[in-house]
């Protein structure tokens, strides 16, 4: 929490000084005694237990502090809908994506997850598609046309090696082109789904370095199980360590999806996450509301337990 007008909190020491003065005044009056020994008056003015007797003053002081906080205009971080963004879906289409450890097979699960993502992000976002195997290429440039994006996702075919480094570099280029030649870190994201290790093209470290330089987060999803095998029996486990490292080094999030349902859930969650941003918003009304409630409680406590002469 932060304060846009912290000078208003100068009223706090004034409230404390006033409270101290009232306590001293009460003690002096108590020490002076009563000018007349009227026992009937004393009975009618009998005070409640000490804790109850002090409650109205405590509540009133708390109310003044809360109102002073309201004058200082406090701000708190909140997740609010992001107005614009450019997101690149980078999907692995290497030969290992034909493995059937994720039903019906990895590529179909990835496509369904990507389609779910297109439904979860705001319509004002530009979303593009990069496919990578032995190299990476832009299938759909960043666009708000969801039908074009769906057609691009459905057209993906498997075959070839895995070039994760190239996928990040090509995705960054597409983001820059869509944003006028300069990637805006607050509005550019890459979602990279893969089931293997980088085997061709630019090193992963180069892709990470360029993403960090541009300030663009790369969220990664590892698809498949460690028991995954090709039709010929060749094992094709996902490189979870490398994909987790990409996300960590670029400030993104890392997920593991071992079945089609979890892949879809991950992309839906990423859509919701990317669709919001954290901003400081004024919460003065909460402080003022608390102050007014405390004032009402102080009045009720004084009416119930305060000293009254009848």
C-alpha cells in the first residue's frame, strides 16, 4: 500500500496529543475530589468497569486515525483488465508431437489448448501463431481476427526437429512488428508449448537473452509424460528442466501438462493471467467507511456505557 497525500498523516500526532491532554485533565480533576459529598449523585454517576469506560474514547481515536488515513488517499495494488497486448503462441510441431501418451496425441492436445486460449483472452488483444520444428515461422501474424487464428492452429502438422531458440527469436520479431518496431514489455508475451529439447537452430540461451533484453516474458508449457514414446518405440520425454529455466529466466510462468485436459486448463489460466495487469488504485473509500463506522460505534458505546447524570 502507498499514500498519494502522506502529509495528511500529520494529523495523527495531533490526535495523540489531544488524547494525552484529555487523560492528564481527567487525572487532575480526579485528584481534586468532589466539591460536595452527595452520595445520591455519586450513585447516579457511577461509571462502568474501566475497560468499558475507555471504549468510547478508544473507538473515537481509531475513527480519527482511519479518517486521517482516508485524507492521505491510500492506494493498493489490484489486478485490473489489461486494455491491449500482443501475444504470440509458439507451438512445437516436431515429430515427437505425434506421441500418443497424451490422448488422442500430443499435437491434437496442443491445438485444443491453443484454441481454448484464444477464447480466454480479450478480443482486443492481438494474438499470433508461430510453429517450430527444425526452424520457426510465423503462421499467423498478430491479429484480432480469431477465425484466422483458429484456422492457423488447425492447419498445424507434425514433423522435424525442435528449434526452441528460433521460436523465441521469431516470436519476438513478430511482437516488434505488431507494436511499431519496438516491443513494449508491459504488453508483449510469448506462450511456448513444447515436448522436447532444443536440437536445432539458435541456442536457447540466445532466445532467453533477446527476450530479457526486450523485457518480454516467456511462459512455457511442457507437454507429455516421461514415458512418452514414438510409434517406433523411441522415447520422447519433455525437457522439463530446460522449459522451466526459460520461464524463470524471462520472468514467465512454467507449467507441466501430462494430459489433454490439463493442457487446456493451463492455457485457459494463462489467458486469464495475461488478461490482467497489476495497478495501484485508490482505496480511500475503505478508510473513510471504516472511520465512519468507528465513529458510530464510539457514539453507541458512549450512549451505552458513558457517564450520564439524570
